[in-house]
C-alpha cells in the first residue's frame, strides 16, 4: 500500500463544461487519497507511487518499471504488461467526483510490421459501468508517445453519493510482432526522460442531490 497524500482546493469543472455551469462555488475543503494499492506485471511492488496536485484537481501515479517487449531474449509474458490501481478517494462533504481526463506518455520502439496498444479503463467498485479507451501504434516507430483520454460529460460516471467505493483504474501495454522479423526487438514503455512516467488523472466535482 502506498502512502496516502492530500492537497487543498477543488474545482467544479476542469473544462468549463455547460453540464457543470451554475454549480455552487467549490467548497474550501480537499480531495484526499486515503490509500492506493497497485498490482500487476507493469507495477511490481515498490515501483508505483501516487500524489495529489497542489490545487487538488488531479492526482498523479508514477511508474518506474512499466515495459512490454518482444524479440530475442523476451518471454511470451513480456509482450503484455498491466497495472491495476485501487484508490480510496474522499471528496468534500456533499460532493462526489469522477475522472474526466487522463494523460499518458512514454517511449516506444517498434520494428516495421510490429504494433503496440495502450489501454485504460475506469470504474467504481461494484458499479457495472466502465469507461474504456484503446490507443494503437504501428511500426516503424521510434519516438516518445502521448495519449489523452477525455470522457464526454454525458458519459462521466460519478462516485455514488454517500458511499465509500474504490476507484479502479486498469492500464495495459501490449506489443505484437505482426509481420516484423522474429529477430527484431520492439517495445513500449510508460517512461519519461528521467526513467519515470507520470500519469495524471483529472477529476471534476459536482454537488450531491
């Protein structure tokens, strides 16, 4: 379990969407991440950490060992990596929250004919509704990559008011050989120039009814 962190300040909307227009001013309180648990082949124990932004409108998950690869020396299991995050998040009294956008970045090197996919899904524990996204990359590719998931306001799933439920975020990296040479190495990682990737999940608040 990772250390809980908190930050002051919240916002009713990140994008000024009409769906949140006319909402009461944001409360002078805070969003608090009580705990974060991470599991999966892409985030082994000790390789993931979480923090809340200073203004309280986003939280960041940082990975240090999230890599999928194929080619000489790689095992079949190396072609697909995943990370399952379970966050216990408290919103200010009378408010609930939802993930409305998420940004990912990293580096990929794909041989001609190879491909890679970055996936993410978001849902609250016990709720059958899930928001899912898929981003595809084709070789030849040898560069940094960045993707953004933006959830339409009409599809935003808010945490149930008055209930404590975990927010589950599942991500996955997958690399496929395709028509590339079996002797070629291809990989995709969530990583930055300093060896870590910051995944920022932005949240919106609305008044409970």
